[in-house]
């Protein structure tokens, strides 16, 4: 799975080589980029994740829902199915989703079904465009534009029939139609309720964005690039991220996640996360794969606060920079 996912990414980047930006930072564009929030709802068989972006000049607010059977590169853990990401804590989820989109989500919020139901009830219910007819323990729901109570929204998301992705997207769009009255007791995990509320207000009226995917070897679904990056640029105002390879040379669990948390906000994306050829590296190495990547390698060294920059004239074909994390990096 790792090999075919990496191969798919490499082929898509090679096909878009003419859009390379050299050493120019390619992260968000300050006031012109959207503020982003990772929204997760737990308590169902399906992985319910969404990335929500606020309105910005010249663009309507938008959100992405992640495909249920997607495989994503999770820094510190390698290539992981979205269903397995459900078991991670909120910070790991934020890093994984941000890395997938190549744009840093400043906020994350996790609710279980009971918390979501309570917030919907407090908000006076939710008008959802139900994509079908579903028999639930809260009665028959749908089809079409339907006013749902909090328990009915939870029941709709809990249905295990086909069409779960469409139901989730419909619920998220309904949640963003008007401000959701979230309270602290509704939330399982978050980086801060004030920031979550601000993004939800700024994303009022958001439309759903398509998530482009490609199937590799007939069984592994991965993001299709550069299509996804172009969507993120158009909707949220973020530039194409610089791809990097992160190798754990210290043997300490979680280093890859800490590295990604430092680099993704600066316009980088971890495209390969794996162990180094051996543990015991005392000093972190930041290797630019070609002289054109040296400025970005220096930015990485500055962000990590440790390491030595080197240059390899042998291109990897996957990442512009290879980082071997040593024992000097503490996160």
C-alpha cells in the first residue's frame, strides 16, 4: 500500500512539473487565506471528517468531507486508512488532515453523536437535505429537505446503509447554514471553543467542494494530485505545498507528527513518513534533493531548531527534501 500510494503521488507531481515554484514559500497567504477547522464526529462505523474554511475575499466559504475509504499519509505513522484515523487523538487528526490538504487547520473540534445532538437541539433543530429514505429508531427520515431534531441527526449519521458519505456531507452543509450553538459540554476534544465558534461563523453558507481521488492498483484510494492542491488554492487561498520525506532516525515514537506540526503551517507536506535505515542518528539531517531546494531546506532547519543542511544531486522523484530526524530533535 505504501509503495503504490507513493508511486501515485510521484506520477502526479511529475505530470505537473511545469508548475514548480522553486524555493518560494507556498503556504497560506495571510489575510487572503481562509481560517481552517477540522471537524470530526465520533460514535459511528463511518469516519466522519470535514475540513471547513471561512469566507475570504473573492471566494465563498467551503468545506471538504473526506472519503470514507481514503488512504492518507499520517506523519509519524505512514499511510493509514481514514477509518483507522478515527482512533487518533484530536491533535493527531488535525496534523493528518492538514497534511492531506497541504494547508494548516488552526482549529480542531471532536464531538460524539450525543454532543452533536445536544448542539443541534440547542440551535432549534437542523434542516437537512436527506439523500434518500432511511428507517431509524427516530422514525423514517427523508427524502429531501427535512427538519430534523438533534436525535434524528444522530440517527441519520448512524445508519449503516450505503450513502453514508452523502448523508455526512448533507449534515455538515446544514450545520454551516447558520451558526451552531456549541457549548463546552458538547465537545469531546478541541484546541479552543472560541476559535471553533469563530470559524463556524465565518463559514456560514459554505458549499461542499469535491475531493478528487485516484485508485491505485485497483484497491487503494488516494488524493489525486495536483487536482486537490488546485482546489485548496482556489477555495482557501493556499499555495502548493513543498513535498518532504520524513524518516525517524531516533526511534522515538511520534517524532514524525511533531515535525509535521512544525512544517505544515509553513507550506510543507509530508509525502512519505517512515523509519530511517537505522536508529541512533544523533543529529538531524535536512537533505535538499537538488540545489533549488536548498532555501526550503534552510527554512526547515530553522523551523525545527536543529540539524545540518546538506545537498544531494540525486533527485528522489517524490520529495524535494529528505529529513532524517535525529536524537537532537525534541519536538
